[in-house]
């Protein structure tokens, strides 16, 4: 039975869905197809027959219409919005497979490892490097466009620019030889001491595999690091880490750390993400040295 799954939304949602693909294939005894704006997430996945770019290919494409089932998966219009389920758990319920808290996103980028290793040498990136991401949430149309003003679909997730620069400064003071790579697009805020690179999502993922760790927010790096098996610290603002976070990381906001308490959360509170830079750097050092 050939099923085509329609996965919309941001890259984080697509990465979360990638965690259940193997289970779907085991259930249906056949590869699946994906229709999405973030086709790179699913490229080279041995369990995916075709990935269709929804920004260029119409839903009525013959290869999609030949599916036995065309299935629309949208967690944001289900009980997920009550705030109690992890997004991967909701995808499991939407597709009828068993949830396991150990499920993680999976990208397949080994095919570009040689090119990424070559680029590391060409750019003189220290073999000890890390990633940071403090802003995100742009629509796909803004990707890699320098002259399009940065805009976020949920600015409450972002970490304050001054605080973010302070984190970068403290990381450089702690280890001047460490390369800090800014995970972001050219039109996003830039930080002194953090290297800005251009590349595909596959490039970012393969480069991330060799990282020492990461510091981020609720955005694509949080999910991609889970696929690359890299741990770090995630600062949470207007979203819940019980729904989008991963237990191997240190998940923190102004009011709680690692253990979620719904009574202490208000998505409109601007103080959620205002975590002291010293604390973030200290938690990061604990994480990578554990």
C-alpha cells in the first residue's frame, strides 16, 4: 500500500515527522511518499520513494494521485494544542503507530560527508566547533535571501540580541580556539565572534554531526541536532519544551529547567526566554563535559 503524507509547517515539524517514517514502513510494508515545503529533510531516506516539493509540484501530480492513500498530517489542529503531548507522540497518533519517547528525527546526509569535510578544511574551521541559534521561524520563501528583512512567525521564541551576543562573547572567552558557527540565514541578526555560513539543510545536518554541542532556541537546530545526535542547551520562550524538546538536552526558561510545570507557563510572558547568559554558558559546559 503506497501512502503519500502531506507535511506542512516549519522545518521542525518536518524533522519531527521524520522520526516515525521507519515505523510507517514497517506497518504498511512499503515505502512512503512525502509532500512538503522542506523536501531536503527527507532526501536520501531509504524508506521514502518520492519527496515532492510542495512549492513547485502541484498536489495533483500523477505520482501523488497514484497513491493508495493521500494523508494530511497536521498536529496543530488536534488535541496537541492542549499542551500535553510531544509533537512526535501526536504524529504517531495521527498515523496509527506506537509512540516511543526514544523516537528522534532522522536525516540521511552521509552522501555529502566528503564535501563537508573538504569545506571544513577550506574555511579553516577548528576541529572543535559548536553551533548557536538565537532566532528563527522564517517562512521557506525567505531562506538564503540577503535583502529580505528578517521576520519571525513567532518572535516570542527568540533570545534577545544583547543576551545572545553576551553568550557568544562568554563562549569565546572560555575557549578562544573554539569555532562558533551561527546557524541561521543571511538576513538574520549576526553576532560578533560567530561564523555565518551558507548551505543547504543537508549541509547543515552533516556539519552538525561533528559539532561539540549547540546552544539554541525552539527552532530548526533543536530538531536537527536530535537527528545528528548532538547535545546542547535550549532556551525556551513562547513554546513548551515538553512538546518540542528532547530529554538529552538541557531545556530551560526563566521559570523552570528540564522538568515541565504547566502552572509556571504563560506563552505571552516575555520573560520566558530571559535566561542569564552566565547560566547558559555554565549549563553548556556541563553538558559537553558530562
